[in-house]
C-alpha cells in the first residue's frame, strides 16, 4: 500500500513540474534600430540576452531560454515575401525568442 501511495505522489509531482514548464516561441521582426540589438539577437550573441529576457518578461514569462535568427522559409505561410515596397532592406529577417514560465 505504501508503494502505491509513493507512486501516486511521484506521478503528481511529475505532472505538476511539467505544467509549470510552459514555454512559447515568439517570432518577431528583426528591426535595425541603430543600437545593434537586432544583430545581437539574430546572431545569438550574449549581448542579446538582456533584450530577449526583457521581451519575455514583457509577456509575463520568467526567462528567455534561447534566441536566434529565423529564415522566412522556416515560418510556415504566415510571413509575406518582401517585394518592391520593401524600402529599408532586410525586411524578411526574423528572430525566434523562446520564453519559459
């Protein structure tokens, strides 16, 4: 009987920890603002860690677990191809930020 109780308690703890590990990937446009944050995020460099963390915290997540540049081909059908109306160049550059609660 004791082993069944221990097994149930273990299963409950595993289910609770899985529920608290909520994560989401946000795809954001890589905007060159002159400060270089966009390049830090796109290249996955340490200097982008604070920007990624701030992005996640602004959406009620505790931490940013990763951030990197994403090719438009990786995004399924939701990103239009850049055309003649793309005046600033690099309009089809995106960054994926993975946030976790």
